[in-house]
C-alpha cells in the first residue's frame, strides 16, 4: 500500500513532527506495508510517550491527506 508518493508524504509529516517536538528523525524507511523510524531525542518523554506521539500524529495527518487509503483498510 505504501508507494512513492505516500512514502514521501510520510517523511514530510515526520519532519514536521520533528520540528514541533524536537525529535531528530535519523532515518525513515518504508516498505510495502510498514514504516521504520530511527529517532533521537533528549529523554524528556518516555519511549512509550514518544512512540505514541509519533504514531498518532502521523496517522491523523496521513489519513487526512490520503482518505482513500483509510477506506481500503
């Protein structure tokens, strides 16, 4: 489901998240059906809170931009 334009959009969303929350996305990789992140941040949030923040904002922004994918899922 993740093609070139979707992959680029996900990377853009992550970079925006990085700017807002001072998260350094060292690497962002996508495969056909999942995404890999390597992030670096000053430990003011727990790992759980960090992952939850990234996942929730990424999903919200992604489904806003690609509403047709949500229908397919």
